[in-house]
């Protein structure tokens, strides 16, 4: 008895693999922004509600810093990618002297 749970070959082109990766990242990035924002806000809540407990203030401060670092890194990478795309003119237009990707019309 043969079980084929995972298809062996999908006949995908490079373009379809790149499109799949881009779709995956497009769905994950907003979730990462949401998580970093929640961590930041949770740190603020812990810091404000510490009531003089230095340990809770320290924990809240760490959450605030981690949330800010996460947000900063994501925004910085997003900005760098956009600058590179604009600089190298990757706006979806393929130069006429370059061959098309296999499987693309």
C-alpha cells in the first residue's frame, strides 16, 4: 500500500515560486507588525501599572525596548527594500533585452 501525502513534483517555474514567497511574506508582515506593537503596548501597560515595584518597571521597560526595536527593524528593512526597488527600477517592468522567465508570457 502506497501513501502519497506530499506530491513529489509540482512543475513550478521560478516565477511561480517567487510569487508564492511574496504572497507568504505579504501575509506574514502585518502579523509581525501587530506582534511588535502589542509587545510595545504591553510594556507601556506594565511600566505604568508597576506602582513602584522596580522589577515590574524593569520588565515593562524591556518590553518597550523590544517592541521599539522590532518596529524599527521592520520599518527600516521595508524602507531599504523600497529604495533598492526604486533605484534599480524593479517596478515590475522587465527590460526589453532580458529574456522572460520560463512559463511567463
